C-alpha cells in the first residue's frame, strides 16, 4: 500500500518538475514585461548582446533580401545560415571576439542594474516573474491536453443559442453581435431556454463520460498532471482499497491453510 502511494507521488513530482523546468526556461527568455517597468518606474533591464551567429546573419540579411526579393523571411534566414557555415574559424573570430567583449559588458551592466533596484522593485519583479511562471505552466498544461486529445468541453445553453444565431450575424461586429445576443437571450421565454438547456445537459453527460475515459487513459500512461486532483485521489483510494482487499484474502487463505494442516 505504501509503495502504491509513493508511486503516485513520484509520478506527480516528476511531471510537475518537468513542466516547471520548461516554464521557467520560457519565462527567463521572455524577461520582464515592458509595461511593468514603465508602470512602476523600474529601470529597463540590460539587453543581452547578439550571438556571433545572429549578428552575422543580421548583417548579411539586407544584401540577401536585395538579391532575392521574392524569398520569404525564413528562406532568407536559411541562406544566411548556410553562409555562416561556410566561414572559416579565422573569419568567425572577429564576431566571437566582439561577442566576448559585449558579454562582459552586459554582465557588468546587469550587476549595476540589480544594485540600482530598491527592495520594493526587487519584490515586484519577483512577484511578476512568479505570475508569469504560473501562466506559462497553465499554458503548457493546455498544450499537453490538446496534444493528448482531451475532449472539448460541452456547450452551455447560451452558447448553443449563440451558435444557431451566428448564421444571421451579417456585417455586425462580433462584439456588438454578442451584446445583442445577450439581450435576446434574457428576453427568451422559459420554454425556449429550457430546450437549449436540455441539449446542453445531454452534451454535459457525454462530455463527462468521454473525460472519464480520457483521464483513465492518462493515468495509465502516467500523465498525472493532466488529470483532475479529485479524480487522482479517487483512483488512489480505489487502488489502496483493492490492495487491502487482496491482502485480507491472502491472510484468510493462509489461516485456512494452517487450520487444514493442523487437522
């Protein structure tokens, strides 16, 4: 029983660590949002210098665009990347030396930046970073749910009504049309609303059944972070109860065998 509980805990910990790691990396690359700096008067964080590869590509890009006006941005980038690969170590050396100097200056600028912040500004930055990590973690979860084919949530009664009415939107802006639908929905008689509600209830039953199958599959695959906590707890309780039942049966069998032997 203890081993089963530990298995659940270990799987959850591994998945959460993986997602947190990916989220932290994404958050760190994004940096502090500019609006936070402007709103709270926080000095702008120094920008990292371009790598030798990026600096070379950006220098070469204008000439490549001029010579190949019909190529897409990605195609131009591929051409520039191919040119970089052709450079010898000697030809790359000036770019690398320049980057080394710029990187040293950047590190010093970061130290100066950190020392210039007040304790309140530092606390605000950490708070914003934490919020960003949570947002990115949720985004990562949603992405994994889509990749693993999570059933789409059922439509509410109002959403079903809106879906039918959208065919008559015409040239009305979407926001204005939604406001109009809301007004129409409020004026609908109870019998008409009930029709949509019954259909929504049917869709909800179908959704929950599909969701249960999907979550059972995710548990079998070990994707526990994609499963609701109450479902995980229920499955763990059932697994423990089953283990206890098997243990009792095994003990009873041993007792009966012992009695038979004494006879």
